[in-house]
C-alpha cells in the first residue's frame, strides 16, 4: 500500500527518503569501522564532546527511530536502551541485524500512516499530544545528530575516509 502512495503524498515520500538515507549512512559507516574502532572512544578529555564510541552513537541513532515508530504503531514508547547496549550488540553483524529490525519497524509505521493528511493527526506521544509530523521530524533530527557524532568520532579514531553515499 505505501509504495503505491509515494507520488500522491510528497511529505510522506520525503520523510521516507530521509529515514532511508539515515539507515544507509549508518550501514555505510559500520562497513568501514574496524572491530577495534567499533566501540573505541577517543581519549577522555574534560569537557569532551565525544563520550561515546561510533558504535554507541549508531545504536543511539537507530534506537531513536525504533522508539518513535514503536510508539506510533503500538503506542508503547519504550526506550530501547536495555536491548541496544554494546554488551548485547557487540559486533558489526549484530548491529546490522538490529538495523534490519529497526527498518522493519519503521516501514510498519509508515504503512500505518497512509497519507500526508494523517501526518497532522495528534497522538499521545510519551509526554503530550503531538502531531505525527512533529514526532517524525524530531526523530530525524535526534537520530541524525547521533549519527553525525558517530562519523565525527570515527574521524578522530581513523585515517580512513568517510564513506560516501
């Protein structure tokens, strides 16, 4: 159903595209991260901007998407923190499998929305009523922020070039 509506609903199409790009960027970074750098952190410096590793930031980015679309589809806004800990997802392969699960949850969320008009529906988000559009835009910003930090930490740890999309 969602694929047929792509051209009739430009806002949903644009949002879907941005979430897809976010997913592809995370996967591209994971493909160039060495096992040693996956959870490596730059040296600890007071007031450092990088308290987490690239792997942790990728997990935080994906967890933001999972929480949002889990909330949209089930109205349960559970924080995926416990099942996204580096101890549970300790390899690139495990993280890629998690990204597959997040992408499936995201697609179910888009399928449940249906039209651009539905994006203006107010739903009980974790703290207050908000439109689906506002929730999705906030999620894109948060997830992109975490992903950007993953790329920045990668650059401090490696001489490799950033992956291109």
